């Protein structure tokens, strides 16, 4: 495990250890529920980890399960409860559609399993906090897949923000763009609100969670817009003003229908009394008005560090170093009894903000009548009520003559 990853493990009290029934002594026995895009990505990473013995995979696709059984020799199941009861396990990875997160996670925790769940970790913050309390009570490791917390450029930005190098913060801009929905298309769970689809729980939650990690979660929202571009049942873009404290506000902008981006891009910009920080996955830019007392390597004006300088090599690569880094972090937390950097409680905080955004959007631009004031009648009715008669087209022509 890298020094950077180790520095992100904050020890807690007596998290349950690893059972070693089956497999090499000390191997952590894992299973995956949900073998879609993210589930298969996790399958490749967990299966390659030297301390993990991947025991089982559960999914509804017979074809996917047949391929996995043939080429990876894992046990396969179509019923996750049966898998939890029959497979010898220490931990579980939950990569189902969002609305199923809570029930699968609860079942795993009740069986004493350390649990890694994909974001956003359910759809209701109150359920998220309840599951966080259950995991804490049972002293189980609980992590959520907000992988941007493991991007080296963002970790370095957090270090500098914690040191106060740009002074007191007064504004932040939080952006997430990408080409997920760039034309009307068939329905999947990601395009259905009831399933947890939409840009809010997909793109925006990543950006909100990252901002919360760097400077703390927002305490209020206003002027929220959830707008559709191509989708019918869910939003494709989100814009809102966020309040972090009485002196710090920011803007959120998320759009998954922006095909000018090749893939998802998250960028944060911070303004402080002593400068500015721009940061994304590729680069960290720091502008300092006064470099007195700044960390070594930072001077007045612009300071730029790119991802190749900041990122440590990982033991296995797929999709990005941060995906392997978060898995390594999960494994280390199980071994050492640590609280994960991204856990059920921090993820529930993010879902709480998402709920605030949706509620605010439903009232921000409501008709006047919905706020207790009388609604204005249609234009033609208003004209009639105040005695205005619009001239006919023939009268207009005659007057011109």
C-alpha cells in the first residue's frame, strides 16, 4: 500500500477482523452483487488483488454468470440472499442499481460482512445514516465507491486547503461534465428516477462528495435547477448555489449531456484571500499572492503540478489508478481496523445534499399560486378583465389605409 493511501486510513476502535475459513491463510474472501459495468470492473480488480479470494458473483444475467463461472471459476448465484447464506465470505461488493443498495447492504451487515457499496449509497439519507450506525455498532468496515477521493491531484489539493495556503475561502465552483446521454435513447435503470437514475445521483453526487471531502459538506442550497436535455424521466443537468457557511458560498454545475467531453470530468475551483486553486484529475494549479510560509515548492504566482508527478503506481490498473487505490484502501482497512476515507456516513451526507437539491428545485420556480398568492389568469383573460380589446387583423389593415 502506498504511503499516500496509508495516510488516509484513520484508525478506529476494534473493527472486526478477517475469517480465514477456506483459501490461503489470511486471504479475504469476497463476493460481488451486480455484474454490470462497475461490478465487472470491481471483479477484475478484486480478483487480481493478492490478498483477496473472490468466491462468488451474483447477477440476474445468465450469460454473464456462465462466462464468469467458465473463466474465473467463481461460484455464481442469481439470489444474493442465498449467496450470502451459502458462500464463505468476509466481505461483499455491492454494485447493483442504486435503489437496491440499501437492502443488499443491510443483509450483508446483518451477516457480519465488511461492505463496499457503489455510490451513491441508496437514495434516502435517513436510511444511509441508519446503515452507517449498524455498521459502526457491529464494528464492520463500510466503504462507498467515491473514487475521486483517491485521485492524487485532489488529495494534494486537500492537503493545501487544510494548510490554508490560499487563505480564507470565500467562493468555490464545483463542476462535472460528460457524455452519458447525448441523444434520446432507450430506457435503462440510469434513465429512470425510481431506480436512482439521472445526472443528480450519478454525476452531481461525485462532485458534491468531492467538495465535501475537501472543505466540508454544504449546509444549504438555493436557486436549484434540474433540467432535461434528452431524457424524459430524469434530469440531464443540475445548477445550484451552495452554502457552506456564512462566509463561503459556491456554484454547482453538472451536465451528463455534454459531448464536448470525451469522458466524465470533475473540476473544482477555490478562491481564497491569498489566491486560488484549480484542480481536476489531470492537473493541480495553485496561484499565490504571497508565498510566505507556503510549503516547499510553492512560490508567488502560478504553481502547476500534473498527475504524473503526483500519482503513485498501483498494483493493478483498470479505468484509472484511483479505482485500484480505493480497493487497496478497503483491504487495508479490513486488515488494520481503520475507518475508510469514504464511508457510509460521509456518503449519506452526500445523499442528504442531493435530497436538498431536488426539494429546492421543486419549489425554486413554482407558480405564484403554489406559494399562497393568487395566480395570474391567462393573457387573454387578463385583457378581457381590464377592458382591453385587441384590434382585428382587418381593422389594422383599414387603419393603415
